[in-house]
C-alpha cells in the first residue's frame, strides 16, 4: 500500500461536465487527493512513465496505458521513480448515464482501472481527449457539448480494447474504418489485407473470429445498408446509388440488393414510401 496521507492536498477540479488537458511533467510531478474527487478521472499516457498509488500496491504506466479513477478513490499519482518525463492527456468528467457500460474496466491493485491501447487506437484515444480539452475552451456555441462528445469518442475507442468486453483487434478496426469511408472503391479481400498488413487468409480468419462474418460479406452488408439509406432518404437514381456503394453495373447491384433485402431497389423504395 503506497498511499501517503502526510502530503499536502492537490486542488479539486471545478467544472460542470468535463475538464481536461495535456501535461508534460518532470520527475518531481505528483498529485495527492485524500478522498479523490466526485468525478471520474481518465489519464492516458502519451510518453514517459507514470505511477499510481493503489490500495494493494503501485501501478506503473507507460505510453498507451489509460487509467480510470472512480469517484471517491484516493488520488496518488505522479511521474514514475527514475523517469525523466510523464506526458499524458487527461479528463475529469461526470458521465452520461449511457456511458456506464464504457466505464466497466479491469481493476488493478484494488483501485484504478487500466486499459492498454496500441497503434491506431492509441492515436484515436489521444486525439479525442485533446479535442475534448480544446473544444471546452473554444468559443463555439455549446462548446461543452462538443467536448463531451469528443470524450465519448475516446471512451468508445478504449472500449474496443477492453478485455472485459469483446475486444476487437486494431487491424480489424482499421479495415472497418476504411470500408466505411471508401464504399465506392474496390474492396476485395486482397486490398483489405494490405490495409491491415495481414495476409488475406489471416484477415479472413480474424473477421470470422471477431465479427462472425467474412470480410467480403461484411463489405456487402455495409454497402447494402448504405444503399437502403439512400433509397429511403434521397431521390437519386438507382444507377447512381449503385455507383456510390461500389457497383458500376446497376443490374448486378439490383440482383445483389434483391438477395439482401428480398425485393429490388425500386420496389424497396416504393414500399418505403407507401406507394
């Protein structure tokens, strides 16, 4: 147990929904709050090393580690012994009710929650936290809501790496994100495997293991979902919708759509509009 109650108290944060920032601190940095705070505190290490005192010992963190301190948990953290730097993004926040499942993290040493994120997920988490901190200080109307939404994005990315949930491989996430923003382009399994830096067979295995569907089936499902939205919400010609979701041949698209939805694109549109 490393909690030390002889040190002076650090200030309590004062805010409505969220407050955050980015610190790059030297060896002497330390924070101590005997009773913690009445909010959640998320700290995401960018570089260097940090330490968190916990009821059952001391937790050391490095780049990519995110720590969650719950309300009322004593705050005893700072730059790790022997480290010259601890650089981190942080956010104090009062969560929305629907966030509570996102805050169910693995607990370490009887206190802090810990999730490690690497690669692209780490970058996304850091980006969300920095945008949250910056938005809150900006001049935009409803700036705090922008800040809350950016924090939610960071929490959602962290949830993809939560071992208590169904953790998604970051290479699969990379492919999912690419598919969502490039539906009009060729998306065969070889192309997707290059994006994931995997062999086609390994990517197919990962998709089947984690999503229960092959990459080809996933791409077609996403294309058809967007096609249905465009048929529902726009007056675009079927041929134009087909090109927008990756098919140059409208007749082939219509055949695939009928297999997916049970009716042709034109019939789907008429049915949706009560015709």
